[in-house]
């Protein structure tokens, strides 16, 4: 039986004879069911006409996407390490070429995902990488549409999954929304990989915060303050948000603070 993948959000479901009528992730008010109707695909179908795109973003960090774009354009980030790297977030397509490229860069020892809109084909990726653990905050448990022994639920506010690589629960977009802090990134000044918990905006000198991005539902002031407080203990100078072009390349910590102040002033 195939694992059906929602064509709108890109999330893979447990194997069934036929897909559901509606994707549960898209039916949530933070996402949307396609106005043209629910659509489904499978990994095998995607592999027939898609490839993985790999781009080096800075020394020790590269991105991995699906081309042409699938669903909302999710792309993964891989932090290279000599003892096995960490994949952050996920992309639906998996190709043999990408797996070989990963192997030449030291392999993957763990995966971690910011929130349900990036769960994608996480189980297929884990299996293709030899059954590596997939770290999700326990508050995401009800959003996992394809349970698997590889999924490791972590609790609390932080979780170190490798030396210098720490998951931080920010909340906001989802209760369990998280970011990844990479201490050695940006030439040792620190990097945040944020999914869309903290979104770099198009001019790339500010960030913003939303409860729902496609439905334009803002976040309240208390949650914005919580997000800023969650990342405040960490040193970081650069942010990679959830899409290729959303990178704030310097003075990121100050930008988060002034962006939160601007946001809160606007909604009040």
C-alpha cells in the first residue's frame, strides 16, 4: 500500500489502499484545502519527474529542495558534521543522487523538524538514511499522520541533539513550533534555522511572526514576546528561515528584537 502525500501541504500519510477525502493538516485553520479540491500523490510519482536541488549556503551548511517545487516549496537544511550531520526540516522528494551526495558529505545522524507543515516525507527520508531518529516536539504528536519507530518526541524547552546543535521550542505558529540553534554557524557567531517560527521577510533585514501565513492570521503580542524570549539565551548572527531566499545574513539577533517591537506596536 502506498503512503499518500497531500499535494497542497506535502505531508505523507500512513500506508492505505486509498487516500483520505481531506488532508487533516490542510483542514486546520493554519493551512488550507486547495480550492480546486483535495489532491494526492506518492513518492514514486514524484520521483518520476522531480529531482533534488542541492545548494551550499555557507561552509558546513547546505540546502536540499525538490525541483520542480512540490506543495509549499519546503526545503531541508543539512548541518555537516564529521560524525554525521543533522537534517533540519524536510522536502518531499528523495532521489538516489541526493542520498549519494549526503553520504559524501559525512551522512546524517539525526533529523529534526520545526512544525507539521514541514513533516513532508520524513519517514521515507529516515528509512532511506538508515533509520535515523526524527526529533519532534511532543506537542506535535497529534499532527503526525504517519507514525514510525524512528520518531523521537522531545519535551520541555530545549533539546541538544548533537554537540553545539540545540532545538528550542518557540511556540507561536504551533504550540510545539521549534527552531534549531547551530553554535558553529556564521563563522562561530551562531545561526538560527527557524522554519517559519521566525520568518525573514522579503527585504531580509527584518523578521515577522504569524499564526497562519496563507490565511494571514496574525499572532498576539504575548506569543511574539515568548518567541523572542525563547531564543534570547542563544548567540546568533544569521537566520535561515523556511525558504531559499529568506536569509538574514548579519545582526540577526538585533533584528529579531526590533522586529518584535514593530510588530507588537502595529497590532496594538
